[in-house]
C-alpha cells in the first residue's frame, strides 16, 4: 500500500509530532477564522459568499483531519468468540483506544454458562454495534471443516472423528444462523464475511459460503496473537514483543474473547499491543474497510 508515498506519510507524521502545538493553535485559529467568515458572509454578501465560505470550511476541515489521520499503515484487529470471560474487559480496551475491530461470532459455550449468542448477551452485542465495529459469522456450532466428499463438506466437532456431511444449503444455514440471531438481538445484520473455526477451509466450504454471500477472512501470520497457545511455552510478553516487531501495514490480527486452555491469559496485553502499534504509527480499521479482503 502507498509504497511510493510512505516516505511522505512518514515525514508528515514526524513533522506533526514535532509541531503538535502549532497544529493545535492552527486548528483553533482556523475555527475562529471560519466563524468570522460565516458571520461576515451572512452580513454582507448573502448566498454566494456563504457557499464560498462553506467550501473554505470544508477545505480547512479536510486539511486538519488529513493531518490528524496520517497513518504509517493500517492493521485490522479481529476477535473471534470464545468463553467470553474477558469480553467486557476487551471491549473496554477497544473503547479506551477508540479502536474499531471486527468480531466473528459463533454460539460458543461460555464461562458463566449458556452460550455467546444467548439472549443474555444481547446487551453486550448491542453496545458493540453502537460503537461501530464490524461483525461476521464464525458458524453456529463452531465445528471444523475436515475435507470434501463430492458436493459435500465434512463438518466435525472438536476432538471427534465423525460429524455431518453438509451440502451447500446446510453450510449456508450454519453460517446464517448467527446472522439471524444477531439481527434479532441487535437490529443489525452481520457483514457478508465469515471465518472458519480454526481457520480450517476446504474448497467446498469456500465455494458454498461464497454462494451463500459470505466471503472468508483469514488472518496474517504476524497478526496471530497466540492467545490460544500454552503460556508455559509462549509467555505473554514474548508473544507481544514478537508481534510488535513483525506486524506490518495491512496485517489482520487474530484474538479471541476468552480461551479455555491458556493458563496465563494473553488478553490483558491487548492494551499494550494496541498502544505499541499506535506508537509505531499504525491506525486500526474494520476488515470491511480493507481495500482487498483475501481468504
Ligand atoms: Zn473460533
């Protein structure tokens, strides 16, 4: 992205940091000037000049917001459902940093009993909708796609040998159910995106989902948080350090709303990761804002 323009963006950013105060005072002065122009235009020249001052206002606004929004790159934080233990805390971290993320939702068993798409979670999901995040399907039952057989795909529960062979219609229903339940709870449909449990795909799963209107979203190697890895072998600080060193522009980050197996949870460090990436000049966006969503 913007390969040729990187240097300019970087320069813009450095300059903005060095002259932060000047920018602030410029913004305040611009606001006052715009206010004066409005009053002046109203009093003396009527409609024509008012239109002119509006154009000036827009120009100033674009200039100022452009300066504030200079990003060294954009990364896409995605959060798959899990046991939901830290769901509120993670939402608070996102809010604190004003980060818009993308949630992939399956009806998963939760720590407090019930499942992540029960009515009991309606308030949680509504609040996330109000914050302006993006949402995709993570299947309803969170089973795994384990190979194709003719015009079907094998869909198998975790640690089981056998499951169901889904045809295109059945797979579509499996993706649509979280969508319907989410819409009934929040009034908003999911975005037309999905993520296979464990990221495990087959050609039929991709094809059936696309025919059903859902595009698959994977994640980047550098963006794999490791929140599902054993903490004995993958300590939190080392995982975050590695990500801060390796994440690049355009990367898709993978985290979960609660992991059953990890002893020392990684999620409190999401705060540090976001701070660190922002300090490096990265901005965060929803996957639906991604210029080239790939599988
Ligand atoms: Zn999952």
